[in-house]
C-alpha cells in the first residue's frame, strides 16, 4: 500500500531522498506527463516541462507543508510550469498565448506522437479556443477525471467557480464542435 506521508518523509531525509524520488517519479510521471501534455499539446515540450517540474519538486520538497496532498502540490507545480512555458514560447514568437494555443492545436496532425483520430483532433482544437482557466478545469475534469475538490486544491479556486467554469467550457466546446 502506497503511503504518501511516508514518501514525503523519505523525500525530506537525505539518506532516503534519492530512492524516494525515484519512487515519486515512477508513481506520478505518467499522470503528470498527460496533464502537462494537455496544456502544452506537443510531446517534446511536455517532456521538457515535465523534467522542469520534477526538478522544481526535488528542489522545493522541503517547502511542502502537507496542507494539501502531495499529488495536488505537484499538479500545481506542473500546471504553473506549463503555463510559464507557454508564456515564454508565445513571447518568443511574438504572439499572445491564445494565438499560440490555436497554432499548436492546428499543428497537432504533424506531431508524430499525437495518436488521436479526427474527432480527438477537433476536440483539441475546440479546447485550444478556451480561456486558460476554462481549459485547465476542462482538462482536469474531463481527461483526468479529477473531483472538483481536487481541482480546487490544485488551482486554489472555489468548487462553485470550478463547476461554473467547467459548464461554460463544455458549452463552448459543444458549440465549436457543431459549427466546425
């Protein structure tokens, strides 16, 4: 049985830190990868962001207070790293983040790591048109099947606001899919 509290203690203890970090990576890398991938959309970018996420987790584990689940704390770091990555990338390209998301979504077919069919591609294009917060909430709820309480911990937003964001996002996606 996996015990998060024991893992945190081992991560904060020099003698057990390396082995505990290996366990942490093996336990969470796939879920965090897909969370990051749904934000940045590109496989290579997701790998880079995931690596930065784990570096940040490793360097800051002593600052983890246990006020939330370790998983929520790591999700928050992964989310922030993803959003920062997109801001830097859009600045380099001289476009705003919404234009960048649409551009990336339209290039998904060329991504050799994209395994979705035409419907999946259309859904990703629809999601790319959403404002940042709605996109995050939709991805966490729809793809990651997270509970609103978990999303609330990650995004530090009320459950009521998250439900509204998800509902609005779902309506916008439905409209996009019907008209495109």
